[in-house]
């Protein structure tokens, strides 16, 4: 049973409230007579003083302070992280805008290069077409008209030459008959006998680029 701390004054008050014990003799008459209206008072035990053992609750107080400090640190850390995240997001948005602008610029350059390439291809096609057209035109130059009687004169055979006075006369076989021509005379059309030798005779024409040489028929 726990001990109670009762002061002497409280003990006397309790005895007074309880009254005299009739079993104990009072020869000198020190006891006070009990009045009929007096009711015994019950003395309440004084409330023991509350003593707080700080050593006992110290760990809990420290734990609470630590929890509060940790909560504050977490809150500050989250705020810092939110600020850093916001800054990072803003930087990413700026980089995205810059990348978008750069991509748009590259796309415009590609379109310009593509247009320039198409223009160059068109110019090249025009140049090729013009070249082909000019080549066809150059290849389709009108052929020079054949000189009259050139084919017939080529079939003649030179028979020889004779000197009659101051005149030289050459003899030819035209495939049908023998033809005699004086030097400087006209053979066919505008073909003129301009030179005679023992082995060949030469005819010229105003439109011929080169003279025509007639030689004797080769013996088979």
C-alpha cells in the first residue's frame, strides 16, 4: 500500500472531525461535548504534488522534435524540388522552342534546296532537248543535189590521147560508143575536159568540189 504524506495539522483536523472515542477515559474533562448538529467532516487526502520526470519523457520529446524537424526538412526539400522541377521544365520548354525553330529553319532550307534542284533539273532538261534538237537538225542537213551527169561520166573509160597539130584529142568509151573530145571541150552537161595524160584524163565542173579523173579500163 503506498505511503501517504499527511501533515500534523491535517491529522489533528481528522481526529477532530471523528470526535472522542468513548472507549478512552477522559478524567480531566478535556474533551469537548459533541453537538447534535455537528456532522463529521470527512477529510480529503491532499492531492499529491505532480512531479514530471523529464528524464522519463526526454526520449519522446526528442522524438517529437525530430519528427517535426524531419517534417520541416521534407517540406523544404519538396519545395526546393518543386522549384528545381519548375526551372528544369522551363528550361526544357525553351530548348523545345529553340529546337522547333531550328527544325523549321532546316525545313525551309531543304525546301529551298529542293526548289533549286528542280529548277536545275528543268534547265538541264531544256538543255538536253535543245542539244538533241540541234543535233537532229544538223544531222538532217539537206543533202547536196547530185551534179548532173556525174554518174554517167564515171562509167566512161579512158582510151588514150592523140596530138593532131596543136590540138590534143582524147578518146573515151561511154559503154555504147567511142567518144572523141578535144582538150577544153564539154563532155556532158557542164563537165569540161581540162587535162589529158597518157594514163588518165581530168574533167571539172563549176559545182564540183574536186575534179573527176577517168582512167583506162582495167583488163580482166
